[in-house]
């Protein structure tokens, strides 16, 4: 197997994980919306989702940068 093919496979695996992370964040958002909690809890949930999205975005950028250099 050529180096390029190995790199393409690794990129596909990493990208699949990123997609699964975003799917999990969407699932959490859905689950949180089903809860009847006080306003401050809702704000905490939204903040948690926002931070998870920011982290996933940074991972996504890291993956793009990692494979664009090689």
C-alpha cells in the first residue's frame, strides 16, 4: 500500500470520528431539549453544547491542517 493510500485511510478514519462527535453533540442537544429544568440549567446546557462545538471545530481544523501538510 502506498503512503498516499495509508494517509487517505487515516484521514477518512479521523474525519469519521469528527462526524460522530458532531452527531453526538446533536444527540445531546435533543436530549437536553426534552428536559424540564430551571432556566439556569438550560443556560448551562447551552454553554456545554457551545463549548463542545468549539472543541469539535478545533479538532476539525487540526485534522485538516495535519493532513494538508503531509
